[in-house]
């Protein structure tokens, strides 16, 4: 994992392993965008890390 890249996109980043990764990248100074289905979970994540960018989307819809 290269923590020197300035931009990171994480799907499912509002909780669990995805949130853990997002927090690590934020702490390393990266710009992080997390995508998730649950707007409330995304808001909670961005309340913890205000620099975190969020986007509500269900990528599962694209797989059908």
C-alpha cells in the first residue's frame, strides 16, 4: 500500500474495515472519498473526520 498517493477512493468506507482504511489514509494526510449506501453512516463517518468526503451510492445496482 502506497500511502503517498494524494487521493483515495474506498467503497463501503462508512464502517468496518472500510472505515478503518479510510481513517488510516486520512491520518496519513490523504484526500479520501468514501462511498456507501447508508447516508446516516456516511454522516457519522464525516463527523469523526471532517476532511473525509462522502458519496451515497449503491454500486451493487451497477452489477445487475
